[in-house]
């Protein structure tokens, strides 16, 4: 995946209190400059979404960024890295971390003018969890009581999409609408991290209009409840958004119109930025990093940030050639991550040495033994595995700056193990992701992860638990699954983190993927922008932009 989305921060958990504090964050822009334009327009760079824009079926940043802007959830993650706080939720209360009473703010609106109610969440969550609907984010609802009665394993594979078997029930027993503004969530077991997850876009509400059409039709003309609404979407060209004037929550837009221009080449986007035809580029091309050219080009408009994301190369374990963990570890040990970050990224990234990004609460540094550069051990394990037959392809999407580092990785594998490794570009991210989701990868492929919510659980359950929403290589270890289940049901976040650490030790032995570098981001904006903020994951906070 290109990487998912969202933020950083942590929740304290105790007994019988509102878990998420209401109020404004010093990291979010609540009031604009009185002298700034409130009716201007900006053009920003973006990526063609993989699928129609349905929140529970979006697991990549091209569509994820649009969804983050078009929807508002129960909880938000402040830009300044502070603890998650209420947004649409008036309160989230529990006495046992198993039953949560959620009260939402009254009379907020969807973009079609209908009212956001408690049932807007309950119906959306039930739809996402129901197996035959095929929502990619279904597993995020597995904490909720009754999930196992509505979810059946998605049978999709190399032969294409297939409908999941009919589950026993259509609705989860753990969801209950109390009245228009209140609903209850009962979990399978006490889950300390549950309220932290509620800011992830899989948990946003859906309007009644969603249920009167098909997800594909809705997703091309989505109706959210956030500070901007959709005007138009032209595939591979642009997505136009405009301010939703009936938006009543605190993060209101300070400009009126936003055009997300979809580029096939980040160098073309950078040239537009320099020419004043683009107002924000989230990541400048690798070619601009050499000699800090981007800083010279942009001056005070250059923005450097560190993000909770990791560049990864994944294995299609459903391909028999990649079944042996010794082979996978041998390939990983043959990669000199320090050389990649120094020579390709000019020191703007850090070599990955752990399975979760160290910026994430609960992540342990240095726990990836497979991330070391050890050619001797790599050769030994490679010999013990019986080697690799044929050409080893390393695929990446060619519409962003991945060519240089993927080619460098391929050359290192070829030099150090003698494997005929070659990096292969796929023209667009959307096509690349479609192949991954159809389990059609015949070699290793660029992945990556950007945390959805601030807890190490987000680096384990979606990626490495059997059936996880982004476990695209179909890795499966029953012991990892069991430890993850114990961690999720731990009485405290601290105890949960200890169990996840045990699971990571097993993942480290199996090497289902190869963490390569920790994210660093180099962004730039145009001269017309007076003020802006980035979210904790480096996305533009469009509500902060002043001209």
C-alpha cells in the first residue's frame, strides 16, 4: 500500500470517566487571521484513489486523504501530537473498557443536508463488518461483540473477486442505538485502545443516501459530513472540493475551494510548484533532495517533517517460492539500509530497525533483527533455503519517487546473493494497488505503512494478523494471532503493549515483510499561502490554510 493515514498521540484510561477530553487543541487552527482571504482557492497534489470513496473500503492515502477532508469522526488527532480528543463525540464513557457509551453532538449535518445521528454510525459500522460487503477495513470492527456472526472470510484470490459466504447475522449484537444522539458499543473483552481507534476513517458515519444505492455509485459522488464537500471527480485528472458552509464543528475551512490535481509524475508536480501553478506538494521528488536543492528552490516555503511511517517491501507469501522464512530473511539481510538512506535519500530518511515506527506509542526500537545488514548470514540462510529460481521482481508504482531506491535494493540483492533481481515500475498507484488486492503479485513489492491511529496495535493487527485489512501477502501465524488477541483484550494499554512485543518477536522470525526506512517528509507550498499546518502524518490540514 502507498501507506494508510492518520496520526499520533495517546489516551489515558481509567474508570468511569470521559475517555476523550473535549476542547480545542493548541495544535489545530481554530481561528483564522482576520486579514486572510476566506474565499480563495488552492491547488494541491494528490493521487488517484484506488476505489470509489467509501471510508470502510479505503486503505491507501490517495483516497484516504480525500476521505479525511470530507468526513469528520468521533475523535480527532491533533496536529501537535497531543492526545486524541473529541470532535463529533460529545463524550465517550466507560467504567470497564468493555461497554462504551457514546454521545454525539446534536444537529450536525451531512453534505446533503440530512442530520448525523447515532444510527448513522451504527449502520455504517454494521455495513463495514458484514462479510459479503467486502469492505477492506472490516477487521477494524473485530473488537465489537457479534463481529464473528456477521463476518465471513473474504474468498478473493488470484482467480478474482468472489462473494463471501452468507454470515449468520447482518448486524453486530454489540451495537445499540439508544436515541438520536446516543449509542452503546459492547466489545468482546475489555479493550483499552478502543477509543483511540475511533479517529480512524473506517469509523466515520454514513448518510441514509449510502444505503439507497450501490457503494460504487455512492463512492463516485460521496456525501460526507466534514468541512469540505465534493464538487466533481475526473479520473486521473483532478478532484474538486468546496467548503461546506453548514459545517458546525470547530475545524472550519478558511479558504473556499480546493482542487486536488492528480499527477502521474512527482517531478511534473514539483515544476508546477516552482512555477506557481501548484500551491502544495506533500513530498518533493528525490531528484530535488540532492544538495538540498529543494531548500534553495523554495526558501522559506520548504517544510521538513518527520512522520510515523515506514517504507516497506512485502512478500507475496501466497506464492510458493516465498514460503520459506529463511529465504525471506536472507533477502532482507542482504539489503544495506544505511546506504539506501544516505545515497538515495541524502540522509532525509533513517534506516528501519524495528517493525513499528518508533514515533508510535508502544513501539520498541531495534526489534527487527532481519533489518541488519549481514551478507555472511544472508548467504548462509540463502543456501539453507535452497535458493530462488528465476527472476525476482520488485514492483513499485512509478507515479512517485520510488524508482531510485527500489532499483538500489534490487542491485544489492543481486550483488550480495546472486539473485537475478530487477525493479519493475507499474504506471499508476491505482493499478498497482488493484494488482496487490487481487493477489496477482509474482514478486516482492513496495508497500509501506502510515499509522491510522496512535498505538502499536495498528502496526500489528492490520498487517500481520491472519485476515488483517492490509495483510496483502496473506501471512499467517496462529501464535501471532493468539498473542494479538490477548493483547487486544489486555486490561491496560501497558499490558497490551507487552503482548504485542511478544507477537513482534515471532513476526521477526518469519519476516513476512522487509522494513527499509523510517519516513521523513520534504514538502513545499506556493507564495500565495500565508499559513498552513500539516497533520501528524504529514498530510495537509486543509482547514488550516490561509492565503
